[in-house]
C-alpha cells in the first residue's frame, strides 16, 4: 500500500529490488520503434541493399548495445558515477569541440554533430547530456545549502557545454540541455533564479533565431505552414496529413502512404506521425499512456531515492526522456516549432538509443540502492 506525504511516496511494503516497468516500457517503445523504422524505410533501402530490413536490423543492433550499456550502468555503484562525473563532463566537452575539426568531425545536412571513430558514428551531445545530469547532481550535493553557488556552477556548466553545440550548429540540443539543467536546479531551489535566467535566455534565443534564416523559416512554418507548402511548411503539412490518414484505427502496419517520399524524416524526427498514420489515434495515444505510466514509476522512484545526489540524478534522467518526447510530439503536431528532436527509444539513431538505455540502467541502479536502504 502506498501513501503520499509531502514530496515523497511512502510505501508500507518493502519495495521490489527492480521495478520491471522502468525497463519494460522502454523495451516496448524500442520494439515498436524498430517496427516503424523498418516499415518506413523498407522501400527506400530495398533498391540499395536488396533487403527491406536493413535499417531495422541496424536499430536492433543498437538496441542490443543499449542493453549492454544498461547492464554496465546498473552494475556499477552509484558512487563511481558521482566520482567520475566531472571527468566525464570534460571529456564530453572535448568531444563536442572535436566535431568541429575537419577530418575528425562528420558533417551531415550542414551540421557537424558526429564523430567517426573506427567506422562508428558517435553523437557527443548524447554523452554530454548524461555527463551534465551526473555533474549537476554532484554540484547540488556539494552546495546543497548555497543557492548562489549552485546557480553560478549550473550557469557555467550550461555555457561551457553550449558553446561547441552552437558552433555545430545544434540549437535544439543546446535548448534541451539548458532545460534539463535548469529543471534540476528548480527541483532543488525553486523557480526564482531560473525565471530570471529564462528572461535572459529568451532574449538570446530570439537573437539566435533572427540571425539564422533557416530558424526563421521554422518559426514561419509553425505560424502558417501553408504559406510555403512546398518549402519550409512541407514537413509540417505532410505530418498532419499522415495523422489525418490514420484516423482512429490507422491504415495498418506497413500500409502508410506518407512514407513513400512524401513525409521527410519519417523514421527519425517524424516517426510519431508515421505511427499515427499506420496505427492511428489508438497507437499514438497508446505511446503517450505508456510514457505517462513510466513517468509515474519514476515519480515513485524519486520519492524513495536517497536525498541529495540520488534524487537529483533520478529527476534529471527522467527529464532527459520526458522533455524530448513533449518537444517531438509538439513539433510534429504543430503545437510548437520544429526542433529536430528525436522521439526517445523510437526514432532511428544509434547514439541516442544506446545512451537512453544507459540512463535506464542508472535509474535501475538508483532503484536497487533505494530498495537496500529502505529494507535495512
């Protein structure tokens, strides 16, 4: 039996050592993602590789590597992550700057966001996201009763991390990292200083948008995608058509039409729209309900986690999953401007999937630590 008291969920029963829902729901989403990646790319890759399953197989391999990283993160004691947080963050900053070096960084679509190491493409921003959460938790633990020092340290972490991201350029990841770090600060100290930072941040964001024509095109496409239906508004319009085609029940798995060269990025940023066309409103709502239940399990874990580092990291990891989901869904449904944010566990991308599962491993480790502490 569970009761609520203040900011904590308190259970009269001994908590399970492993909350199965913390990893089972991401596994369901990952499996559904592999299906959608396969069905949205089958026609595209068949002419090149001779097999319609090429992209799905690659995503499955990434999922397997993600399981390995989850297991490693789960087996390593929490204090180890606390001790190496600073070094991991510095390494992530160096890797981000390395993407800007010709011959080391790998460019695509006008952005230099990847490193090619031994035939493997790595996106350092995903490593930075984990490092920032771990380092922020360490900062809040060290200066638990000094709001000013925590705010300054958080601001330094955000600025230093953001500089190479803005040069890549990757404004979406910069905003995302800022939201996660500020969200972790708010969990500990409240909204007063983050609101002040937010005002300054909004002014800088407006400046960054105005200075880059492609960002202004995204804003205009958000306001009225039909003003440029074959240009900046094309993705948004095709995504909305996909949702309309799906209706309530969907056209059936593999029977979507928008993926046939109509919907760009159907297996990455717009996989939620592809899901809406093939599995309908039931499929899209089903994903949101699964995530809502997963969020509830994370909330219970947060209430049981050790005060200080454990709570901060649990909250930060939860934000790294929930925020991109809302940003992605909001973008493809035209409720906010498009940012190129992938859908967690479902969008195609090896680095994002592997690091997401590594964060799940850390959550499971915190769950195990909480079980030991409460049963002692």
